């Protein structure tokens, strides 16, 4: 089966997430990266494109969208891996030309942009895939499947957190710089960068939407313009309650995304840094350790696993699962078929939910952690 | 040195915590249990007293207080281990007769009682010791010492939680029954029974008081009259912020009290179920595992440790530390000396703070998690 | 029920294990320590006895045995907690006068002494209890019960180890000094001090005796006269095979005794430093975490547990279990009854097996790790 | 830079390791798989090649070697991923035509073949790379670097193990079938399949060769023709001693390769199933957790890491590191340059050492675990 011709916007030499997307696209051999506008600076865009050996290098994404759309074998999909404030305009250019978009999270830097992008996607035949990559981990799929199967009964409590420590002090390298600039990152700092991952993970696993939240955000590092710590109370549809904590000032935490879900008849626990394990406790029985592809793991996890249990898959494989799910959808689209039922990836709706979450956190915190509906 | 003559109120045959107090009082050989009114039912009180071989068995605590106070070698201290609603009246009887009180937590079942008991203690020469036993763990002492030494810089974030699972379903045995009855337990359910432990631990380690809180309490099990899950946002004096979660409906959690504290220059983590370990991360350095009496552990922990590292001490030893600290204070009192400076135990002030915490949680939750000052 | 009158030989001020025995004897309130010959130096014996408030202080153990045997209310049992080379002669004095002996391990410093002591015990009506204390841990009992129940099928592989690090360099304090002196410790260094614990634990849990072994012992620290590291291949009766590793020169290990047992249908794992957990994997199913007194734990563990799951019991409670089992046996003996069937403690036979193990290791190693029958 | 043209021998549809090699070769985008003889059955070879979209599909490897060597743009390297007994003849065909060989472990199924293959490699200008993939893990590189830097002083003790459980019962699927057939797997069962990994890992990290060993091998499952459990005592050059355990009958173990190394001044621990962590204890200091790319990790690990700490890399990335190291060497070879000094991959010498290890284990065990020189 022919590889999907892929382009990339952003992701030049000094970027982190662009390289991740490129590896993720390669792991299952479903894509071939052929074109790119890898930087907002034309010289950098050219230089980075050459290093990668791209067939077609562009100075800017709009030019790329226009030309690729006209080529007989132009790109079928584009990965957008720029800072947040560029997502909306870049994605729109490709969507309106029927090129599938694989976009980094959060969807946009403002809620207004997010809503406009939803419309742009609705008006396009192209697919829109958001890389809330943690939903690609096999044991996250396992957790979702178990909740859906009723293994925990009705869900009561959701504890989700994503602490980091890298912004415990003022940092001035590029990754830190744009992520703490509200003009580029959006109004949320830790809430936007990692809180949205936690929020999305809770929704994905439980299948429940957050109805309202109360957020107490703080910028602990002097001079910081966006929150670097967020404490959020959650109320889910159907009566479940939760807590969400995101922080970039918690020394000893690297990417300690972790979720615990408790229902009437059992509980589960999963941690991103040890992603091949899922802890499951049926109430009144010993805790069980389910391993990726191991005893007790089901179809949903097996679908997105490559190797036997005890040989760990990691972040890049989870990320690759989003790309490979997208590939299945794109190939179905090529053939005029609907997306297969078992294909699962975060959509623009998830993206909008994420930006609404950030917006609600910021508004709640501004009102002394008052409850805000979502 | 002569053992301290000890009495006990509550703690009959079918009680759990009475047995714990008795073992704790024996471990360091500082007490001799000689008298008791071990049940509110006289027959049970007699039977339980005989099983324990008590020298003097009473039908009720008031009778015991009166008679022991008159004896030449009457009890010097009494342990009060009844359900919460009895604490106030029982403690008052002993305090007013100059008998030291070692009382289980929470201090009382109502805030009004707590305030009256504070006055009773102020008017007594006797000591008042509250068994917030988790403060007796050596590595909790270590954590407190490190915070006080400035090892973490100014504290920014405190995450504390105490989940259990035993009340995930309706239970009707004795321990469950009185703990879910507001008349005996107080207005707080999980908040009173275990949330106070979490609150006290955060105060003890950080040395910071909670200034205000916003609590979202819930009774998930149908028919339950008190909360079985509490989500609480905390604001500490000096600007630190925190989250406190207590739950009795979280399957897979036995007594999973856990605290994480983050400051400008480092972070720590401690978990009650693995109490001999303290994780310490100086920002920018590898995480370190400090063990009880092992490398990196200091004087505060060594003072309350009995055996070498790698041989675990547990819950009973931590509880015994409260008793042994109390013994040091009682012996000093015997001799007309002040309590030695390094002796550390939870006081009636801590007890009042705990009841204020419960009261604030209940009031905040009744007002839709509005902020309540403490 | 009247407490058992207990004496102690060894365990003066600067000893470690004497204090452990005293706490262990107190935890369940079955003993009262009334007499002692706590040091081989009379002045120290007197001073140490006074600190403990002993009723009767002796200058040496023989004098103590003679006089206590004549007293109407003399000691019923004696704890022997001296360096190893004293065990035999001290124990003999009490055994021949009908006083029960609770003796620290290893049984003796030579195999000849061990055999003589076995005869002395056979000729005495008194009980002999060896404090291979790790067999007192509830989850060790659980493991033994599960093996006996056939939960693992026929046992195939046993991996047991006890690494420490405290002798990684030359040490000159008292504990190190006698333990590395073959005249007092015996011919085995790490094999005698901790290897015997590992050997006994394997026997206790599996119910299998070691038939032969091949040992490669080493003294890594220059000038050391006994082994500080032992690598041992084991062959058990019935065909199971195993490895035993003991070391005192393994930095990062405190008292890391750990055992793993694998049978036809499942495996288990237990570690002394986290003693409240037992890992059980039925082949083809997820690994399960059984906790002390928690879901999945059975009667054998419950019998020797004091408090609910999630509240850790530790080394001292495990040690106390040996004392309390001994107390049950002693009380039965008082009443002319046989030792109750569920009472379980290490006997002089276990002690002899331990000394045979040490002897076999030393002989095997001297012959280039040749196989030696046990 | 042009991708390296790669062929593959073995690795058809129902193979496991072939797919792993393909992903590993893609992750860093250094190879393009263009040709293959993917099965010893021509129909399967054709079918599997078509599924992968190979440019050139061959019925057998010899035909492939001959033709590719003649093509202008024939393959530059070949991956050999067949059962062990095919390695020698297949590798020889490519080596003698100057095509680089990337070969799965163990090197061959017999020692005689291994020695012949060494000669074949010596007579070829082509490179020979053995995929002892665990040496590709960043924290294994970190461990090796620390040992080489003298962070542990002189090495004393090495404990290495690789337990699995999948062969606890008789299995008849393809992976199990050839691995338990001495004609295809070689004389070692667990020793050959996984014991060699453990042996190689110990050599790689410590830089020490095993001088002699004593092995007690067993086939526990009735009817099994090769060992499924191996207990091995090790003596290293320079005086260090060790134990190696490999097992395929240890329920609860998936791929639990784990190594612990102790020297005069410190110890380390690494486990394959949690590969992003390295535990380091400087004697007398707290244990430290070094994470991949995190605080405390050095250049050797960073060289082979792709993403920030806290985002786990796994088995496939470690495997990819071997491929990418090989790619650096192949590119240097293209340009007539020596292999760069920091490029590190297992060589044919490592392969020979591995087969010698298997052979020594089998011979030692046949002689009742007598010492055998390596």
C-alpha cells in the first residue's frame, strides 16, 4: 500500500515536537515526508528542509498549501507543529484545499480561533487529527475499554495530574520562551501546555465530559505571565467528581501525567512514565498488574501494540499510534470509505473541548475559583 | 525509671484503635496500663478489662476519673479511644483532675466541643496529647526538619491525599457504623476520619497553616449521611497552594496517605504505606531515596527510630513515638520541669485546627465550594 | 493470663539485637523481663541491668541459670542474644535446668557445638526457639501457606538473596568487629550472618530441604578473615533448583532479603524491606498484589497480624510474632499441654540445618565450589 | 544523506523479530528496506515480500546475495533474522560479497559455525553487527560510562538475570517450537536465547570478560530437549564474581532482564522492563535515580536518546540505536573512513563470546557444574 505523502509546517532544527512527529510518522511505515515549511524564517525553513532531505521546501505554509494542492502527487496530509498561535491560520489553509491536517495540541491559542477552525473543518472534506498523543498508549486504550465494558461500575471519582519541573526557575531557551508568552501560547500556561493533556485523558478514559470546573491558577515564578501551576476541581456529567493538577514547578517530576479512576466496583491507575502497566483493583480483590499485550490485556490495547509484553513501548510508539490511526482513516478516505469503526484518534471536537477547558480555567481563576460551566 | 501508670477509656474487645494504643504504649516500655473503662456498656467494660488483666476496672469513665484521682498510685495519664462524640466529656473529667490526656483524633465531634475542650485544657495543669499518629513516623520528622532547614526554599505547592476503599459499599460492622453516623462521628465523614490526618500532616511538615479552603464534598454511597469523598483546594499562609483529597470509596487504596511538597529549590514525597522512604529531589539533580536511619537521614528521624535502615518500622512504631514523646513530657512534668525542646507531639491546638478544618470543609461544601477562612 | 517471666543473656547497652528482642517480647504483652546477665563484663552487666530496671542482675549467665532455677518465681524462659560463640554454652546451662531458651541465630559458631546443643535440647524438657525472625512476617506465612496449598504446583526454582552494604569497607565498631572474627562468629561471615536467614527462609516457605550446594565464597575487603560475599547454587529435594546470594559489600542494599519461588503453575515474590506485600502470579494471569490482612490474604497471615491492611507492620512485629508463638508454646507447656498445632516457630532442628548450611558453604568453597551434600 | 539500501533474510509474516528489525531500521530514517528473502518457503517469501512492498523479492538468500551484489544499486547491508542455525551460512554469503551484515543473536547455533563465521568476517571488507539490542538502551550506555569513569571503583560483584515465563508449559507455536529444538536453536535453550543477552550485558557494562563459569542447567518441562532454566556462577577477569540466572519457566516474568553491579565505592541497578531508570548508590550516600536525558545522565546516554526525560523510550528505540550506530559505521565505510570512535555496537567478537558462553554452560552442566574456562 502506497505511503501517505506528508508535509510539515514548523518543526525546524531547534524544535522538539517536530522531530517527534517525524519519528511517529515513520514507525509503522505509513507516511513519507516529502514537503515542508519548517520555520517561519525562510532561511531556517530552507536549511532545515535540506537537512531532512525533503523533496519540496517552502518558505511559508500558505505557499506550500497552494502549490501542494495543485501538484498531481502533492501532499495528502500535513502535520502542523508550530507554536499554538499559528495553528488556526495554518490549518485553515490546508483544510480549505482538502489536505488532511494532523495538528499539535492545544488546537489554537484562543477560543475564538478554535471555533473558527471547527467551522473550517466542517466545511472541508479533509480529516482533522489532533495529536493528544497520550490517548495512543495501549494501556490508555485498555483503561478506556474497561470503563466502557463496565468493569468499574458507574464512575465516581477521577484524579488526574500532570506535574513537571522544568519551569521551576525562569528559563530563556526557545521551548520555554514561547510556552510562557500568552501571545503565542494562549492565556493558559501549564493549563494549556499540559493541563489540556490531563483533561483530555480523563475524558478519553472515562467517556465523560466535564460539566463545570473551579480553578485556582498561579504563576509562582516571579515575572511569569501565565500560570505555572493549576489546581482544578472537576464535576463530570452524571455526578462523578474529580481533581486535576497541572504544574511546571514541581521538582522531581519530569512528565508525570497520571490518572486514577474509581467507580462503584473497582479502580484503575495509569502513569505515563511507566506506560506499559495498568493497575486494576476490583473492589474486594487484590490489585492486579495488567501489562501491555500481557495477561489480562484486551483487544483495544493489542490493536495498537507492536511487541510482546515485557519489552516496553514508549512515548514515540504511543505517538505513532495516533499517526497510524490517522493513516487508516486517510486511506479509507482515499477509497471513499468511512473511517473504520475501531479507528480512534482525537478530533477537532476534542480540540475545541481542550481550548474551552483552558478558557474556563482562566475565567474561573480570575473569579476566585468560581464554578464555570463548560 | 518508673513506668507511667496509664488508664484507658474505650478500646474494648471489638474496637480496633484501642489495641493500637495499648501496643503503642508498650513498645518503648514507658507505660503500664492499670485501669480502664473500656466500654460504655458496663458488662463489656468488665469483660474487656478482665481479658487485659487490668488492676482496676470501671463501668464508666467519670467514676474512673474520680476514683483514680483519689488513689495514691492512681493513673497519671489516660488514653481516650472512644468514638469522637465522647472525647470532649471524657477528656474534661480527667483534665479537671490533673490527669494527663492522650486522646484519639479528631479532637471532638463538634467545633463547639473543641473550643470548650481547649478551655478545659488551659485550665488544667495536665498535658493534652492528640494522637495524630502519622506525625510520629521518622521520615515525616525528617521531612519537617528538611523544610525547616530551608532545603526546599519557600514552599509553593502541597499535594496531600488520604484515599481508602473500605466504604465503597454500604458496611454495617461497628467501625463503619459509628464513623458514618454524624451524631457520633461529627459532621465530616471522610473529612473527619482521614481528611484531618492529611490536613495535619501538611501543617506538620510544612510548618504552614491553611488560611482558606474550598471544599467539594460528596456522599457517593446511597443513603450515606456523611461525606465519603472530599476534594479540597487549599491556600496556605505565605502564598503556597495545595490540594487535599480524602476518600473512602477509592478501590485499591487501603490507607494511602501521601504527601508531596514542592518549593523553589526542591521537592519531597512520602507515602504512609511505605513509611521508611522519603524521596527528595533538589531541583536539577537526580531524585534521592532517603531511608529511615540510612544515609542522608538526620537527627529528627534518628531520635524516633529504633532499628537500623532496611529493617522496616511501621505504623505501630510511629504511633509508639507519640506515646514516647508524651512520656518524656509527662516525666518532665512529674519533675516540675518544662517539656524538653526536642519533644514533639500533636497538641490540643492541633486538635482544634483539625476540627476547624472539618467545619470549614462542611460549610464550604454547603455553599458550593465557596472559599472559607480558617 | 500471667506474663512469662523472662531473663536475658547478652544485650547490654551497646548491643543492637538485645534491644530488638526486648521490644519484640513486649509488643504482645506476653513476657516480663525480670533478670539478666547482659554482658560478659560484670560492670557492664550491672550497669545495663540497672538502666533496664531488672529485678535481678547477674554477672554471668551460669550464675543466673543456677539461681533462677532455684527461685520459686524464677525465670521461665531466657533470651540468648550474645555473639554466636557463646550460644552453645549459655543455652546448655538453661536447658539442663528446664528453662526455655529463645536463642538468636545462627545456633552456634561451630557444627560440633550445634550437634551438642541438639543433644542438650533433646535431654531437656524445656523448649528451644530460634529467632529466625523473618519467618514471623505475616506475608512469609502467607507464602508458605500458598505453597503448601499447592497454589504453585510443584516447585521448580527458588531464587533467594540477602545483600547488605555496611561491610563494603573495613569497619571497626563492635557489631562489625565480632561478626568478622571467625572465633566469635564462626567460619562463615556473610553466609553465617545473613546467608542462613536466606537459607532458612527458602526452607520455610517451600517446605523443601536443600540436598546439596556448591558455594563460591569471597572476602573482598582486604584483610577480612571471613567471607563477605557468597554465591551458592542449591539443589532441593524433589528436583527444585535455586540460587542463594548473600553479600555485605553491595552498596545500595540495606537488608534486602528477597525471595522468589516458581512452580509449575505460578510464582511468588517477597522482599523484607517491603514486607506487607506479596506478589503472586498464577501462570497466564495478571500479577496480583496481596497485602497483609488485605484481599487475598489467608488465615496463616491473619493469625500473626495486628492491624488492618495499609497500615504497615514491620521488622519488630515480625520478630514479636516469634516471641508470641513461643509464648503460646510455653503456656501450653506450663499447663502440660502439647504445643498447639498452628503455633509455628523455628526450632533447634532449623538451627542445626542453618549451621550445616554454613559448614557446607565453607567446605564447598574450599574445594572450588564442589557440590557438598547437606 | 542517502538512506542505506537494506535487505532482509527471514522475518516473514509470522515472525516476531523481523518486524522489530524493520521498525528499528526506520526510526531514525537511515535505511530503506528494498529487498528480501523473508522465508525459507518460496511462496511465503514472495507473499511476505509483497505485503511489505519490497522492490526485489527473492526465494532464497543465496540467490539474493548473488544478484544484489551485481546490481548497481543493490543492497549495502542485510539483516539476518532467521532461526539461529541459518545465521552462519546466510551471513557468509553476504560477507563474501562485501555486503554488511546485521545479524540477530546468538551468532550461530554451534561453536564451530561461530568460529568459521569469524574467519569469514575477517576475510571480508564488510562490517558485521550483532543485534545484542539491550546494549542500545541509553541507561545501559550510562551504566557502562559510569563504570569506565571509575564511579564504582574496582568491580566486585555482578548479579545478572533474565527470567521469562512463556515456556512454563509446553508450547507449540512457531516461536516456541524452533527455540526449543536444538537442531535450529543450538545446544542452549534459555541459555542461548536469553542467557547470552545477560552475559553480553554484564560484559558490556563492566568491561570485564568472564574467565570461567559453573553452570547448572535444567529442562523442567517434561519432554523439553534444551534447558529452560540456567543457574550459572561467574568468575570475571580481575577477581570480580557474579551470578547469572536465565529462565523461561518463572511465572510473573515477561522479559525481566536485570543487572546489578557492585564495586568498592558504589552500586548500580538497571532493569530492562523499566529501561529509562538507572539506580546509583555511592556507598554511604542515598540511592539516586538517574533518568534518561535527565539530571545526572551523561553524554553516552544523551548520544542515543531522542526525547526529553519523563517521556519513555522503549525496546524499539534501544534496538534502533544499534541500527543507527551501524548506519554511522556503514556511512563511514562508504566514504572510506574508519568507524567513528564514539560509535558502539556489538561485533562478531561479541557474538563469538556469546556462543562460547553457551557452549561453556552446556559443557559445565554436563559435568555437574564443574568450572569451565572461557
